[in-house]
């Protein structure tokens, strides 16, 4: 794919990864892109690189616009290797003495990734850099989502290069939000839920900060997926909404099962909650990917976990999911546990303890059924579901 | 009372502000933070903080 001119003299020079399906454990059903940008000015400037194995494709794209050796400045908004992996090979072509502008933490972190002694030039938060006709302002966005993360803003064009923020793992020939027939928002939501959820308080602060700076971006260009030029408010407002984590009348039932007993409980709870007007999603841990489950958890009011007891403990996939969810720090959720067991039945208590540890509002001691749920057991599941439904907000 | 900076993410602990979100009252010296206190931004442990000169 050719470079795409996104504004006068400013190009997308990223690459498309059509085939990636597992991005460090995050399922990328539709691939991804690694976006990088080239600004043609008196000082020719490259913003970010790509994952290392795509560097040839990337350099070819740049070469269609300008000989890489003529690039004067490189900016690294984020150290993670899907954006910096191509740096060593790229610097060889550009010239290893050329400055690499990055945040102070970027300097530190890039140095721990690459043995090459590049001309790292740390910039201050709100620092600026003149390219000739245009000027850039840098904004540190620490922990959104790495210590080194920063944004680069082109003042004259109102273009915000937002690094991973507002990104989506979505491979497409279309490069802009308005070109995609399929709504991009579910992919942006999944990205938020899996990468940024734990930093929700920082996102709210960042949005306030951007507002206070009176920036009026005409375009938001993230490092993954499409660029926003039509509806910037939509993605920014969605970030605020997701960060606020307002619980909806929605429950995610996350479970695994050995002989379908815990599953029968899950389905019974799901149906009863559905009848109580709850948007409910039963999600089997070996049929649904953890990153898809977390996307549903994002706006749910309740997370109900079902685990059989295996060898006196949790079912392994449940442990996996609990570990993953704990790190992402969802807030203001109701938690509940259920499960079938054979003879000891530890799993429900273990789930409850894990949920309490995550500061979930754990409603009950949990629902345990020995072996196969009978008529009475099914009735208990319905009652359990109805009690949770009563505690959920009325708003869908 | 000195400020301390997180060497991982650059967060600065200011004893005047404390860390109220995590139950640390304003006016708490860094030395008096509980040993299990972690950086409210990135989760780094206390030993990863350095005194701000």
C-alpha cells in the first residue's frame, strides 16, 4: 500500500499487519496496523517506526516520498516494540547521528531496548520543536500506557499524533474513520478495555488537560488502526465514558465447565437475568478469548464468575481470567461466584476472595451445587440471578 | 519533608499532598509511607523511588 497524504505534506507511512491474530495475548481478529507518519518540512520529520519485521515495507513507503537519508528528525512517541522495533534499521538508513526526540522516560526505555547509541534528545512536557513552516508541541502522557508515552501535536495543522491512545487493532485499506462502513468503535472499545482500562483516572485528567490547553485538533492520528478526521468528539467522548466506568444493567457471566453442570448453572442464571431485563452475556472461557470478555466487562454492572472445583482449586482458565481482570482494575462492579463441585468445592470461595481483592462489591457467599444441579438447584440459580438483577442499575 | 520521584514513571510523591486516593493523609513523609505502598500511577514499589534533589 502506498503512503497516504493526510494533510498537505504530512503522510501516513505505516504498515498493515493483515495476519496478526494474537497481539501479546490480545486477540486481534481483524489484524492491525502500525502507523507512522512523515512530515515534509524544512526539517523532514518521522514520527515513530513500525514492528521490526515490517521495516523494509516501511522504508519503501518513506522512499516513495523522500530518500530516508534526507530525514532530519525522528520522534519516538512510544517505546513499545510495535512502534520502535524498526528503529535500528531505520536509523541506519536515516543516519545514526540524527536526533531521536522522545520523552525523558522514552530516552531511558529506548536505551534499554536497543544497543545502538542513538542521538536521543529528550524533550520536556509542553516542549516545542520548529520544523520550519510548522511547529510541534510535545505532551507527556505517562502511563498512557507506558512511562515513556507522549503525544506530538502539529500546531499549524491541528494534528494530534496520539501514540496508542485512541487506537484500534483493525487492518484495513481505509485509513480514516469516515471511510469505514463497519463501525470502528467496537474495536476502539476493545483496545481501551484491554490496554487502557487500568489508567482510566489518568485518561480523565488528560482529557481535562487537553481541554484546558484549548487545542482544537482537526485530526487524531493514533498508532494503530484508522485516523479520526470526521468525528473526533465521538472517540474522545467515548474515552471519557469508558473511563468513568458507569455500570449498566448488564452482566457478564464468565465460566468454564467440566461436565456441563457449572454451564447449566451459567445458562440458568443468564436466562433469569435476561427475564429481569438485564443485558446478559454468558461467556465460556475456552470458547471466548479473555480480551473479548474484558471488552464486555467494561460497561457491565456485574461480573458473575462460574468455576468448577478441580483438584481442590479453581479451574485453570478461571485463574487466568481473574489474573487478567485484576490487572486491568475494573471499578464499581458487582461480583458473584457460582460453580458445581464433586466433593470439596473450594472454587467458589476462591473466586469470591479474588473478587474482594479487586474491590468488587461481592454480594453473596456464592452458590455451590454438588455434582449436577437438580430441580431445586436450578431454582436456587434463578433466585441467585434475580437477587443480582435487583442490585443492578435500571439503566441499560 | 522531601519529595520522591518514581524512577519508573516519573510520578512525584509530594508529602504535602499525600496520596488520599490510597488512604495516605496529606502531610505524610515518604519515609512514613507503609512498606507495601506503591506508586499510584504505575505500581512501582517504594524502593524504586528516589529523593528529589
